[in-house]
């Protein structure tokens, strides 16, 4: 199948050709015809398989054909990085007369307000800043024809749900709802169905599973030996472009400080960093100025860098769905990648939850110097001496 067989507008087909998009990915082939029919949709697919284009292309097709005034498409995402990535993709495909704005916290609200007052067809936003603009009277969402919740499992969990319900109150009842994600717990799936009109459910790959292009291994390591193991891998193994995930902002700061003291040139992203700092770190990482990016889960959704060779879970993530999103930063667009998880004895239970979710046993390996056995042996030797 090629894009022309999906029935897209000629202008969009030319845009696809200019970006060397010739054959739709499985999620695009399944989702685009359904979205063009105007039905509600829940779509699950592995990260890096083209989910963004699967909702942008048919939404743009409808806007080109219908030429309605006002905001027609609203895309809501959980992180600033993801919202910015969606707008970047939007600008690749959208004709110049279909204008967009990206509404995220940390960015200049006056510039956003000016764009809104000049008129836009598409709003891409994080929940807090979106609500702020509506309540200030800068934005009218009563013309929205299509609502997209990207990373829908995160958008519908208890952290974001009150904001999502508030946003829904601003929208017309008659609209199309599209939910896209790589993971979809049954509890969230049930909630999604309750806010939609007889939705279709499509999967282009098994739900809650990392891409097959990702090699997954787990090191059994005492918690106090994790930093030594990480330094050994970074300094002695072929890890070219690495994202390291930590459980906390403080842990990320500490780890980045240690890596930079060892001249490993690490950037850092978490929610306490300013928007300009986050954007600068991403640019440096993408360009190769920095080999390592240390991040909390704020970066597990939305960082689209095809050349990431390794993801390291310095801390085992919880809930287990976060593991799928973290490791999905590598092995994208058909490329090979490796996901390495450091598992201390106290984290074994969380690791087993991940294996149950993904229905896959992740290979355990032991480093000869930093395994629990090696550390225990050195301790006993020291005590005996």
C-alpha cells in the first residue's frame, strides 16, 4: 500500500513525497481510513512507528476539504517536549494557510496570545497552559472538530484527568475523539470508552510491548554499585548516544554532575529546568555535542531522536507502562537499539511487573565486578582481613 491509496488530498500526498513518505506504516494504514470516516478511535502501536502522522494527515485532509473557520484540531499532550515534536511534524505536512500554535508552559505567553489572536486552525498544547489561555479569553474551543489525546494512557491517569475533564467542558459535544498511545492499561481503556462515541480500537502491534528492534537486558546490581557499573559501561563499552532515566529530579542532577566530572559530557532534562534549558539540552544531544542525556520520565514521551543507540534505566520505572515508553526512545523507525536496566534486589518486584506487562522475560546479566555476588565477596574478604 502507498499513501495515495488512502484517499488523502493531493496537496498532502505531495507533502508526503517531499518527506520521502511513500508507504504508510501499519498504524497509519489502519488508522488513517478510520479517522477519515470521522469515527472515534483508540489506537495503540509501538513507539517510533508513525503514530503522529496517523492522526495529523487525516485531520489535515479534513481541514483542507472543509475550510471551516476557527480552531478545528486540538492535540493535547502530557509533556512540553512531545507537544513541540507534534508541532514540528505538523509543519512538515500542513499547507501554509493552515496555521498552528504550540501552547506550553515555560514559553512566552504573550507571543502565544498574539498567535491566537492572529487566528489559528490547529492548537497543540499541554493541559495547564491550554486551560490558562481559555480562561483568559484568548482561545475559543467551541469550533473544534477533532480532539486528539496523544499518549492517552498518561492523559487519562489521575494526575491529568481533572485537567482533561476541564478541557472537555470547553469543547462541543459533537466532535471526533482520537486517542493514541503505545500502552493502554485496561483500566484506562475503560475510561477512554466512557468519553467516546462507539469508538473503534486498532492495534498495529501487541499492546504494552517494546518494539522488536530493541534488545533488552537487565543487570543485577546492588543499589550502591549502580554508579560504578554505569561509569564502566559508558567508559568501556560502545554506547554512542545514550538516554539515562532516573526516578527523581534530585537523582538526575546528582548523576549528571558525576558524569560531567568524569568528562562524559551529559545533558539533563527534568521539570525543574527552564524551558530554554530543556530545549538547549535537547539540541545539544540531537546534534551530537553531548553523548549522554540524563532525564526523568518527563522525557520518556516525546523525544523523537532516531539515532539514540541505548536507553539505560538507572532506576526501574514504576508503573510498568513507563518502561515501554522509556525504552521506546531507542530502536525507532526500524533502527536497532538496546535497553539496559539496572535492577537492585529491592527493585526485583517492579522488574517482574514489567515482565508481566510485556509478557517477556528480560535476560539478567551480572557484571564480574559489580554483581551482588562480587560485591558480597569483596565485603566478606574485607571483613576477614
